[in-house]
C-alpha cells in the first residue's frame, strides 16, 4: 500500500469498526476484550486516540516541526482511561470524527512531505507512505479485540498479509528477536525473521492472531514437530 492507496481499505475498516461499536449497548461497552484488563470502552477509545496520534505525526511530516506521537505514555494511558466509560453514541462519534480528521491530514500532505521521516512512539522512523497503513493495523486487530463476533478470520486477506509483514518488519529491526519463519498454508504467505529458527505454519488468520499476541498458537504447528513457541513481543 502506498500513499493514498491505503485510504480505501482504511475507510472500509473504519466503517466495519464503527458499525460494531454502534451495535453495542452501554452495558456491553464495559465488557471484557481479548486484551485484559481493557474493556471495550478502553479499546474503542484507544482506537480514536491513536488516530489523533497519527495526525500529530502527519503534522510533523507536513511542517517539519517535531510533534511527538504522544507527550508521554502516562498521558496516553490517562486519555484512554478518561474516555473508556462513555456511552456508545459518544464512542461512535469519536471514532467517526477522528477518522475524518485522519483522512483530512493525509489528503493535506503535499508531494514533498511524503518523503519526510517522523518517529513513532516505538522508536522507528517512517515516512507517511509507511506510516499511514498502520491505521489499518490498529482498526483490524482492535476490532477483533472487541470480541463481538469479528475474528481474525474476518480480517480481509490483503490487510492481514500487510499487517503480518508490518509486524515482522518491526521485529526484524530488533537485535534480540530470535530467528523465525512463518508459512500461511492457505494464502502462500512466507515471512522470515533471520536464518534458522522454527517454522510456524497454519492459516494466515491464525498466524496473525498468534503473532499479535492474541492467541497461544491455536491451529498452528511447527515444522518437524514440537510446541508452538510464544510469539515475540512486538509492541
């Protein structure tokens, strides 16, 4: 995905996420998710605040003035906590409004700004072309986290493939990451982290659920036998 090409899948993913939130009751918003101790309200608020954080990075790319993704991790946590208990209508509006601001920020970038690097909170440098699709990762993984019937199997195959590649790329920049190979038996995707190490096989959706830390490796196998190892910590 390059430049504005990512906006179509991101818009479709936003629509699915917003519809899922709108289907909840105010009581259900306080329910459990795949990422305890966060409730659904925490996850939804995080998705909205993450859009704001990407807008700050796009402002950095546009102006050249360093604008951190978050002022601090404590401030990030406080924003999420403050918004987690809101009613459904407020949560849906937040998702919609922040999504619109994000798209406006993307479309406002002039050609020269697409080559400017900004630093994400995790430390890596990205140009807007590499940064913008991370919004898709946030929406799709956290949609599954809501535990409202949208599973990793429902993530569009192209999006899941990109997200796996993005996670692997991030892991590859860390010298402590152990060698590993991923093979999707249904899509043909192969991703390698270094040379050697176990080859973990299974459906692409199951690989993504494991790699993102949402599954212990259900549905996966290791070539030659053995137990599926814990997924490397990626974020």
